[in-house]
C-alpha cells in the first residue's frame, strides 16, 4: 500500500514538474519564463493575486457559464421569435423589439399581475419590516424564555415552500379566525375605495403568511439590537430623554444598515417566491407555443428591470441620510 | 404612624407595578409576555390547525361540533398520504436534490469566501459586487437559456441539473453563503495565516488546516440553510427536473390528481381529501421540523454570528 502511494506521488511530481517546466512556460520561485524568452519576475503581489484567483476560479467559471452567458443569451432570445421544432432544434427569427411592444400593448394579464405585485410590495415590505422590528424589540427586553419565543418566530422560515403555502391558503389557515368572525374585511371593503381596499383586504386575509415571511428579519433585527451599547441609553436617560425619544434618536439610526439588509432580503424573497403570479405567468408562457421562449424572455427582462428599480428605490429611501449642516470654520 | 406605613406601601406597590423606568414595572412585563404569546400563537396557528385537521376522521370533519380537537386519534389520513406521496421512494430523490447540492454549495461557498477574504487581487471589488448581483437577478431571466444549455449537455431532468449550479457557486442563494464565509474569514486574524506560512505551509494547506477548522460553525449554518432552502424550493426544480426526478414537494403540488388516480374518488372521499392533504403537508414539513428542533441553535445563532448585519 505504501509503495503504491509512493509511486503515485512520484508520478504526480513528474506531471507537476512537466506542467511548470516546459517550452511554453517555465516557473521557478522567482520568475516566470515564457517560451524560453520573456522573463517575468514574480512579485509577492503577483503571486497573491494568482492564488486569490485560483481560490475563486470555480465561482468565476460558474458565473461566466451559468449567469453571464444565460443573461446574454436571454437578451438575444428576447429580441427573437424562438420556435422549437422537433427535427431541427431551435430556430430564431429576428423581430427587434416586437416582444417588448407586445408586452405593453396586448398582454393585459401581465400588466395586471405587475400592478398588483408592485402594490403588494409597497404594502407588504414596510409591514414586514415594522412587524419584525417590533417583535425584535419585544424580544430584546429583559424576559425569560427569549430563546423559546425566538425559535417559534423563526420556525416558519424552515417550512415555507410554494406547495405548503398553497395548501394552507386553500384551507383558509392563512388567516386568523378572529378576523373572519369580526368581518373586518367586509368593513374595509365598504369603507374604502376599491383600489385602496383590495391590497388591504389581501393583507388581512394573508396576515399569517406575511408574518411567516418575517422570521429571518426578526433574527437580523435582534442581532442588531443586541449590538447597541446599553450605556448609550443610560446616557440619554440621564440627559432626560424619554424611551420614545431614545427609540427615534438611538435605536432607529443604529438599525439603519439592518433595515437596509432586511429590505433587500424581503423584496428579493417576495419577488422570487414561487406563489408569485408573475413568475407563474412567465413559466406558463414559456411552454406556450404561440408566443414561445422569446416572449417569455422579454417578460422576464421587464420583470427584472422592475424588481431592480424597486430595489434601487428602497435602497435610496433607506440609505439616504440628510447630512447635518456643519459650519465651515476657516482657520 | 399607620398612615405613614400605608403611604410607603402604596408607594412601593406603585413602584412594583410601574417600575422606576418605563421598562421594569410588573405591568409592562405582563404586557410584553401577553404580546409575545399572542404573536407566537398567530405564528403557530396554521401548524396547529394542520395537525388537528390531519387527525380528523370523516365523522369529525362532517360533525360541526368538532372544530379543532379531533375526537379520536385517527391515523388513516396519514396512511393514505403515505401511499399517495409514495413517501419512501420519493424521499430518496428528494434527499438527492437537497443534500448533495447543499453539501457542494457549502464547500464551494467556503472556498470562494476564503479567496475573497484573504487575498488581494485586481478587480476584487467588482467581482464581489457581481456576487451580490447574482443574488438580485431573478432566476426567471437566466432560466430559459439554462434550460436549453442543460438540455444540450444532456443533464436536463437529472439530479445534475441541480447539483452542477451548486458546485459552480451559482446555486440557490449561493451569494448569501459566499458572503457569510467572506465575513467570517475576514474576522479571523491574518496573523494565524502568516505564522503558518512562516512555518512553510502553502496557501491551500493553511486553508485546510487553519481556516476550515475555525469555521466549522459557519459550515454547519450554511449547510443547514442550504439544505432547508433546497428542500423548500420548487420553482426551479420543477422546471429542471421535469418528469425525470420527482420530489416530495412536487408530488404535494399535484396531490389532488394523484390522490384520485391512486385511491379513486367519490363524494365522501373528496371531503376527507382535505384532511389527507393536511396530513401530506405535515409529512413533507416533518423532516424539516425534526432537523430544526435538533439543530435549532445553529439556525438562529448562525445568523447572529454570520455577521451579515455588520456590514
């Protein structure tokens, strides 16, 4: 056994030596010689970057083949009419921006889905953020059983999946019985105009599902809260700040980075969760022969741009800070 | 004298109830617990509903008096759900498209995270930004070309269509795991690496002998999350696995048609169907619940420790 291993390592050494000492490239400790001609000295910096790239090379390869290449191809698809025939494989017919024009002129379903998606995001993201922050603040008080409550609130993260959520919604288990009994939804529908009432009633009928989406955010906020130094609050209290004031002046500003991370996480999660109607729409159209791949590629690009814009707006809203006015003192 | 005592008593009672500050009085404490328990109940309500529903026999379902707690411990729903899901057979393929990608994704994320954290190289900032970008791009955009690509190299409708992206660091939420490891390795002092190198260790050796042992907690957390997310993911797996590999989640998604084709349907059975579906849902989330209850602290403390929040 030992002999076999020694033999293998001998061969490996030979191969390694050949790879680093041949006519094409010759690598020694201090320099690289290309084609026996061009000398290149190896600096520590150069070595480090080669090693760094070696570590991430597998990701770079994956990025090029499974992200960048599909992205470019998808743009190409979106400006073509793609037909798949059994015998000849895939056929392309350049149609320019027809697919995109079609989306905005004829695909009423998509526009409607998109509208309700944007409405949902505008309503749900702040609610998820506020609820998870409130729960985190509750958990951050001096209480017993903190770990127990925390693990209950985190539990849904483990089990949410498209089919499971679907089953729950079909069973009306997505809402609290009390809400139905008190006829909250009917009251809202009667009191508000339709475009306002619809998202709000949706919200109530899916309140549990919305809560279920906030497990990760609660833990993020809790971690953030625990990093705030307690002495800051004491100092503020001595200066006469009420708890209300210290929430707005201390807690909220220090949580800003976490609000940002949570907002991005929430938006991406809502945008890619498999019960999302736009995603379903794109998938059904993929296998629809009359429109085909090209059209659904165009759809997904429109969707991507919308999501990116929402993310951009959210990041701007949260990260934007009024700079305090400071007087410049000329010295 | 008694009057004075009364006054003191009254005073201390008030102090006890409302505390010296806002947050340490008894009333406040009780309020917090009430709130926490209420919210907790809302959180677990669907689960409780599911459990109680799944144990109800047909009589219980039809009986309006029985709304939550079943009268008998009725297991037939679970037996039915077992047969319709083909639980054990499907479990195998479900684990194959869950465990293997999770393992590969964790290993690769660690390698890539180490590369980003420990080395200085040109374009590092840009590449890191691209890592984050891969998280934001909706999978729908790249899905169709990937579908064609996988078809061309012949791995469509096999387990490899899920494992390959995970191995190349482009799996489900890979970016998050890379960032977790990146953050973690940045926190380990560089001195350790340098000491090893002075003793003659190569970079790879340092990674295996120093970085990996120190980052075992990150490995566990990443693996668990990866495992859970892959288990719950249905959109991409439905597309890439098609009819080739069937997972439990996919069988749950078309449970109704499967149910009538396997067990036949009549009016009464249709009614019981809902209870059976709840039982099936329970069966599918059961493995995750077990994992969660055993490894619970790794899930939650993992997020704390991952330092995503520290950016």
